[in-house]
C-alpha cells in the first residue's frame, strides 16, 4: 500500500513539473524606436529673394523750403547666415543678411526731377521663436543698413542709411539639413542728405518687404 501511495505522489510531482515546463513565457515586444525631434541648434547659410515697397519722404532746404514724397517698388535677392540655439521649444539666435535691390523710380520733387535707386540693403538681427518639431515660428529685430543713389540735374549722389528693422516669419525643415522660410519685415532706414547747388536735399527711407528663402543647416 505504501508503495502505491509513494508511486502516486511521484507521478503527481512529475506531472506538475512537466506542466510548469510546458508553460511558454510570452515574448516581450521590443519597445518602439522613437524618432528624435528635429533640433534647430547650429549654424546655417541660405539664399533669399523677395519684393519691397519703399516710401521716400524728401525735404528741400532752399528759400522757404518744401517737401514731397514718392514710392518705389521692386525685387531683391541676397544671402543670409546665422546661428540658432535651442532650449526646449524655445529657439533663439543671431542672423545677418545682405541683398542686391532692383528698386528704382523717377521722382519729381518741386523743381527737381531725380532718378532714384535703392542699390542694396542688409541687416544684423536677433531672432527668437518657438519650435514645433520641424516647424519654427519666429520674430526678428535689429539694425539695418542701405545704400541708395540719386541722379539730379546730371549729377549723381550717393546716400548711405543706418536704421532698424523688425518682422517675423515661419520656417520648416524639409530634411535634417535643408530649411525653407517665408518672412515679412518693416525697415526704417532713417535719413541722409546731399547738396544740389545751394539746396540741401534730405531723403527719409522706409520699406515693407516680403521674402522667401532656402538654407543649408550645418
């Protein structure tokens, strides 16, 4: 009888061990690989083109003096370069640009007829904005420069401006190295003057501009 009970216990233990061995642990699926968010930090250089609308206020200091204004519109193209740093979703940086302009107008101011042209303009600015992965919305402001010319009574005069600019835009990284942008900017270049005979002519220059650019990010 004891032998039968002992054999039954052994059989029960063996069956339990077999059942335990037969349990197959489920395979743990590997964690999904997370694609890192795009990082805006780093340097970049780009090309841009756009269109500008200028407003020129002219005053002539001769006798009682007089003033007038005119508009000149046209295209421009240039280079820009800068550096971004990113902390969380905040992106800050500094940028400079230089542009060749094709903005000219023949203006009549009092007794004077002048062929005027905005030859070039540029700026050095700070930038700040917020990134949404590959999209960036930003504002920008800084110092602006411009060079213009005026032909009056057969003489050519050069004007050099220093002022300020402010604006904003949006940028998108189409690859890890290529970004595209659209931007609006307002410029107040200040004023410059030149002498035409006994008269002093002062020209105050402002501009609205839109531009589109493509940059390579290092």
